[in-house]
C-alpha cells in the first residue's frame, strides 16, 4: 500500500496540532484512494442498490458487479444458473480486484462475498419508496431489449416488491435480516432514501 505524501507536503508539517488539523482533509483523500474498499450492497428491488453502486463507482473508480448478471444464464430469460457456479463467479470477481462493489437481491450470492469481509450495506427504505423507485426507473438496457419490454414487466415487479416482506428464501426480507444479524464484519442498515456515496466509502475504510 502506497501512502506517500504529495511532494508539496513534508512529514515535518505535522509537527503542530494546528497544522495537523489543516492537513486532515488531505490525509483523508490519501486514504480514500489508497485503501482497498470492498462493499456488498443488498435489499429489496427498488431499494436504491444500483443507484448507490453507480455513485460509489463514480467517486472511487472501482469495478462493480450486478448480481442479476451472475444469477441467470447468459442470453436467456428466467433461466437460473446453478448456485455453485454463480457463487464461484462472485468469488472470482472479488479475488481479481483490489477494490469492488457488488449489489443485488440475492442473499446466497452476497453471502459468497462475505469471506472477503466487505462493508455489508442493507438498504431498507420501506415498501412505498421501493415501489416509487421501480415506477421511476430508467430503461435498464442490460436486462431488457427495449423500454417497452421493461414496462410490460412492471406490474410483476411491483408485486415482487410487495411480496418481499412475506415470502421465504434468499430473496426475502427474512433472509436479508438474518444475514445482516449474523455477519460479524462491518455493516450498515440504511433506511433513508438518500445515501451519500462518500459516507459509504468512508465507513468501508474505517
């Protein structure tokens, strides 16, 4: 890990408390760019996972993995991959990158990343906010061939969001809460709709 100071700053400048305070923002930015960040974001559909992931990627410049891409067979619709293959792909992604963010609804695939001790971020803004976010989604070209196709499946998605709170299995609130409670690494459960990417990254490097 390279934490060398920029040429204009010398170690002697840390001699007094006043100067240390002045340089605190500089050191924070150094840590921001030099400490590896591992973040796993999960929650209901429409909870803001993709939005937060994109914001962190813009701030940090790190690779991301959308678990929808991992969970299903390529170039098919509704054909799940074998769980062992999907989990292996998650672990390859985590192993191959110093920094990373993964996001998705799949408790069993998020769990595959926990061996790397990421910051576990459980987004839980409530059903009404998730429904509103789904209705306002832009076209997701990596999932649907057209905006029309996406709109055709909106009613199913809204029902899926509502069922999250009562169903069983790895895509349920119950499974998400159980994973959050059992995880001994760094974690945050966020109920606010607006989340600052910088706050999430700061939590990941502490």
